[in-house]
C-alpha cells in the first residue's frame, strides 16, 4: 500500500479483477504523474494545489458593494505574479444523502405533526427534483508552481512522456518538501486575498483531489460507485 505518493486516478482492483488487467490505463494519457501529500505532481515536474471556494451572490449586493468587490478583486488579480486557473464545475444536484437524513429524522420524531410535515417536505423536494435537472456548481482555483521545469519541450518529447510514463520526473522527498513549501505560500496568498472578498476558501487534501478527478472522469458511475479512502486503496505502480 502506498501512502506517501498516491497515484492520480488510481485503478482500484478487487481480487477477482487482479488477473484481468486492462492493457492501457487512462492515466497514461493524462498530464498527472501522482497526487502526493495534498499536491498534484505533473509529468513535467510542476506542482499544483487545488482550492475550493464559495461564491458571492453579486446581484443582491448594492451598487456600492458591487463596486467595492470589483475594485478589491481587480487589486487581488494585479498583485498575483504566478498563474492561476479558475474552474467551475456544473453537475446534477445529488441530494440522496440529504433525503436519507430526513428519513432518519422522521423515524425519531415523537410529534405526529412534525413527522407529517417532514414527510410532506420530503415529497415536495422529490417532486421539485423530478420536474427538471437542478444543477449544482462548485468553484475551484488551481495554483501552480514550476520549479525550473522545461516548458519548451518539443512535440516528440511530450509524446514520449505520454506513452512512457515511467520516465516521468522523479522528485526526492527533500526537494519535494521545498517545492511544496513554495506552492503553499502561493496558496496561502490566494486564500488571504479571496477571504478579504468575503469568500470561504479551503484547500483540497489528497482524498479530496482524488475524488475530484474521479468524479470528473467517471461522471456516469461516480454516484453509484463511491471511491474508497486513500489509505485503503490498492495502487498500481
């Protein structure tokens, strides 16, 4: 079991499937080498951190508040001297867990009126969801750090990395911790700047990053087949 470096989009295998490996994994076509200690390590040696942020209901703000938010946001962007990627994901809203919690409350209610009202509320929610696809949005910020990586690689060099992932840059633990510290300083700066706008910004840990990619690349089965915890994964090398 690999705990220090958990390979991104790992292939989790049951004992029945171990003897029937696919010839090629999706992983070799991605730019991700591994997910390690809450950091994404790319095949070119650069690092990424992923922050999840809340949103602001801008339309409900007064004109003065809107102007202040815009001014502060522009000032934040102008102060950044490293690349940032803003990602918005829209997914069908899944409230199965919420409905399960409501059902448990129904069974614990001693008041018949509260029980009836909860049942009525559950039926209303189910009917509302059935009327159309209600989408949920999540907002992410990707912070990058390039420790002297060669960004000008030619076409054939990049193709070689794709089809021979074993040649990916290997980073020693000492260097990795140094690079991670530099990346962390950038992430902390982004968190501080956006918090001043009234946003809640949280960094994703290893488990959160893996789940993000798992749901991104396995949209049809992600809800039915939940991903296991990092320390319980079987990782292909």
